[in-house]
C-alpha cells in the first residue's frame, strides 16, 4: 500500500503522527530512523516525516541520518527534532535555546497555511532551536518566545512544535497541508478500502486449500480477525477455538460463545477451567501465574482441534502498536509484564502466522469490525487481559476467590452500564486483595476481603488516568457490593495513574 513513511527518532508521539495521518485518510507506516533508503524508495512513499526525539542533534550518539537523499525520494516534513536534523544536515545551524519552550505556545505564521489561523495555538517541547536555516529555506512561523517555529524549503516543511498532539489546535490541518497540498497524496485509507485490501491479502497468503486456526479470546481483535478470515475463506476453512480457562467474567464464556455462533463463526468452545485452576494451585507470583496460564493454554489449544484437517496457519490479532514497539529507535524497553496471548504457539505447532490486522490501530480495527457488520457490544468491550481474572485475584487463585471477584465485578460493571459510564471508560474492573480486614455487618464482626475498584481512561493502554467518578457513584457501588457479595466487607477505589502504576495490579 502506497502511503507515508514516518521515521522514528525516539519521540513518545511518533505513533500519534501515524494515527493522525490515517485519521485523515492517508496510509502511513512507522520505521526506525535507520530504515534503509533503498527500502523507503521501494515503497515509493508520497511523503516522508521525520519524528521528534529526546536528543540534541549535537549530542554524541544522537540518531542521525542523511536527509538529503530522502529529499530525492519524496517531499519531507520534520517535526521538532526532525526540524533540527534537517537544519543541521542541510547546512543550517542549531543552538541551545536561552529558554526552553515546553507546553502551550503560539505560532505566528508569515506564510499562510490553508485551514490554519495566522496565530495558532501549539504544543512544544524543545530545548534546541534553529539559529540559521539551510540555504534555500525560509522561516515561515515564529513562536511567542521569538524562536523559529516553522521553516520551508523546496519540497520540505519543518515545524518546531508537535502538530500530532491534541493540544495543538489545527494540527490536523497542518498535516493535511503537507499530505495533500505538498505531497498530492489521495485520501483513500478508510474502512471499506481496508476491508477489501485485507480480504484479498488473506486469500493470497492462505491460498485456495489451506485451513486456518484462530484462538478467540472474547475481545475485539480476535473477533474481528476471525470474522474477516471467515469472510475471506469461508467458515469451513476457518476453525475457531474459544477456551474457557475459568478465569473469565461471570457467565462470559456462555454468552460470548453464543455471540460467536450468532455472527456465523465456525467455533468450538472448550471447557478447560479445572485444568487451569489445578495448575495455578500454590502459585502466587504474577509472572509465574502468567507463564503457567500461557503453557496450559498451548496444551489445551493443541488438543482442541481436529489434527487431520489441513491446517497450515494460525491467525493472531496482533496490532500495529505491538509491531512498532519493537522497531522504535529508543532501544528495547524493559519487560514490565510478560503479556500472554497465544505467544509460542506457532513454533510449537509448526504453523505459519496470519496477522491480518497487524498494520492497524485499535480504532481502525473497530471501524473494520463495523464494516464487517459486527454488533457494537462486541466491538466496544473493555480490553480484557489474556490471563483474565487470575491477575486480578492477587496472590494464589482459588475457586472461592474467583467467585467473590466474579460476583463483585458483575455488580460494578452492570452499574457502569446502567448509568451510561461504561463507554466513557477504557477499562474497569475489580481486584481482590490478599488482605482481610475487620468489619461489622448485621451486628456481628466479620473478617473478610478488601476489594479494590479500578477504572481508567486511556487511548492505547500505554498511559492511563483514573476515572473521576462522582462520590455518590462510589458510595452506591460500595454499598451494593458489600451488601450483595459475600466475602467482601471493604471497598476501596484506586486513584493511581499509569505511570507510576500499571493498569492491572499484577
Ligand atoms: P498494564 O497492566 O501493563 O496493562 O498497564 C496494559 C494493558 O494490557 C493488558 N494486560 C494484558 N493483556 N495479557 C494480555 O493479553 C497480559 O498478561 C496482560 N497484562 C496486562 C491490561 O489489561 C491493559 O489493557
């Protein structure tokens, strides 16, 4: 697919550049700043964008690349560090600013940009500034702090601020100016088009006779993948397996399985809850629990389908953020939690991998789901981790604790739905703490569990903020839970953002 190439110099906003371009209907891909020029040329991009980054261009070890050769391929846009790199590499001069510009600022444009006001509110984060532009370039915007905020040269646009962040007003107009005004790119990246492309790709990859296996989790990504493949190859060649690991929400296995049947998937439900629970016995460490669940899942999954079928492929709902994290220029980030989905399966089962949505962001997967005719309640479910409630019962998982958590979770989630709050929240759940406290219920002393409620807003799960419920809501939910759920006598609300916390407690 022809589109835009974004080179990542380490900014935390690089993904946002790609998302914004796609929102505008321009396909875009992120690659490391070192991505070979020949590979970029092969892609024949409409335009190339150099992202921001935390370094100074003069710093030893700062990410560098020859930008002159990029200009021979297509128009180039530089954002923040990208602007400084263009300046530095093309013969201009970058210096340390006397005062840094962080946060909100204004740019006054001396050359009008369509759709952008002459004085534009922008978000900046930089310590270096352009002192002298390269030959043939001119400054076309100044910040309120009197620093060059935008420059232009033949087929090059560079800005010192971040047009991709929400705090910059008219940032999309600026990106659109580059994409369609300067690069003349067509705006053709939309759900119907994506669906057609992906169906065709799946047909080509899998071929006319091979069969595919899909592990369903109940979540959006695997549901969309299974539906897309079923449309592309037919249900008789797409075998879906939905495993009940006993760690799902109350009645979830039955209700989700029924929805899968309703949307026409060829799905087999496998109850392996006893197996998971017995293997988790005595395990308290979160990583140990995750690894155990991952291992048992592979064993169960392997036994769950007819091995005489010509199954050559395993489909996975890998998303674009999982793919780009590994190519980022900022270096390998430490593993905070080993996320378990169906990792490790393809090697063991000697299957090829089909990952139809690996180029898509979550919002694009949802739009694709709508295009495939999936009901909105399947598309707008909160994300649910592979190890399920096992990482929400802190410490050892037992049947009794799972039941308490399921009952409390049901009260909490139904209250959120009933009050129209569910859709406003990225993820909400209960956590059963391995702590008992003294309480008094019905005139007698109790010694029961503490339950924590968690609700966060987020756009991708990478960062998150706790949801500011009204006190009245917390009061009522707390009452409902302590009255209805046996085993809980105290409810607390988690007011920790990510970072420093993570979304899950384990
Ligand atoms: P954390 O807790 O790392 O979670 O802030 C970020 C997002 O990932 C989900 N999560 C998992 N998903 N397997 C998964 O499939 C896991 O082991 C796992 N751990 C966390 C979490 O629910 C949130 O959406």
